[in-house]
């Protein structure tokens, strides 16, 4: 029997090759997040979160805000984060005041989503965090973001070894995506644009596939 309406479920129900899930997407109204949400919307129940957008308000830089979000959502089958920023600016004048906000936001924010959210993730559920190409190929002025992305990747590698109840965690590491060409293209001279469909597939692989502890690099 197939359902094509969104379902309110407390657990994923396997139906042959199909599996309906309750998926939380933090940042699901953003450039990447909205394309990810669109890919899942026709087959899963979605909850979109953001500071000022989506169904639920959350600021991932606050642990209390994250806890409050999960209290509202209840248990979910997948938690995707496509939110978080860090400082881009000249290395020569960079200080810890430039660096710390991004650590509290994209790094600690995503770490807290896992540390707090693991108690709200159903057995067999998954986390999908987002890092970025800067971890491996930083652009000029990108030292802060490179460090944050690398730390997100390393955290997920370690957490995958320790999550219980078949819970999984992966990181999608996007290159410069085609939808961000106008916004960020000038900061990344020589970087190849990543098609949105290719990037979205990495999130699908993480959520609907069996991969665990993987850094899904979507750049060449
Ligand atoms: N775009 C690219 O080419 C690219 C390349 C490599 C890596 N990435 C990474 O991919 C992720 C998404 O990028 P994007 O371009 O899609 O960003 P974006 O367009 O700015 O969207 C970010 C989304 O996250 C939400 N958000 C931001 N800060 C938040 C916070 N503290 N708490 C909760 N929600 C927050 C925003 O909504 P509100 O404003 O309502 O909070 C927005 O919906 C980022 O981590 C970025 O570094 C992007």
C-alpha cells in the first residue's frame, strides 16, 4: 500500500523500498536547504527550522534554543543541518573576535544538534551536517571557515563510532553551489560550480542510504 500524503509518524515505517520519515531540516529555507527540502517533501514529513524562517524558530548557537526545538518536534527520524556561517576576511588582521562567532554557530551549533538531538532521534535515524570545500581547499580569506569545516568533519567521524541504536551521522561537504554563484562567486575564483541536483543527492544518500561516518564531498 502506498501513501502519497505526508504522514505524522513517531517512527519510520519501512514499506518495501520506501520508508516514510519525519525529517527536521535546520536551515531548510536557505539556498541549499530549500533544494534539499524540495527533494524530500513529496515522500517524507518535513519540519523546517530557522532563526526567522520555517515552521519552528531555532538559533543553533544556543543550546537552550536547540533543546526547545527538539521539545517541539518530538522524536524525528532524520536531522539535517544546512545552517551555519563563519568569518571570511583577511588573515593578516584576523583575531579571535572574528573567529569565535562562527565556532559558536556553525561548529558548536552543529555539535550541539547531535549531542542534544541524539536523544530525540529514533532508532536507526540519522544526522546530516554540512561543512564545505574550504576544509580541504580553502579560498583566500578563508582560514576561519576552513578550520570550522574541518572540525565539523572530524567531529562526525568520531561521533559515528559512538552513536548507539544504529543511529548514523554523515557530513555533506559542498563546493560552491550553482545557486550561490552571484552571492559568493567572486570570493572563490577558479572554483567549479556544483550542480544543485548533485549536491542534493548527497543529502539523500545520507538520509535514505546506509552510509555512516562519511564526509560526502560534492566538489571536484
Ligand atoms: N552556498 C554554498 O555555495 C556553500 C558552499 C559550501 C558550504 N556551504 C555551507 O552550506 C550551509 C548552507 O549554506 P547556504 O548557502 O544554503 O546558506 P544560506 O542561504 O545563508 O541559508 C542558511 C539557512 O540557515 C538558517 N540559519 C542561519 N543561521 C542559523 C542559526 N544560527 N540557527 C538556525 N538557523 C540558521 C537561515 O535561516 P534564518 O535566517 O531564518 O535563520 C537560512 O535558512 C552553510 O553551512 C554554508 O557554509 C555553502
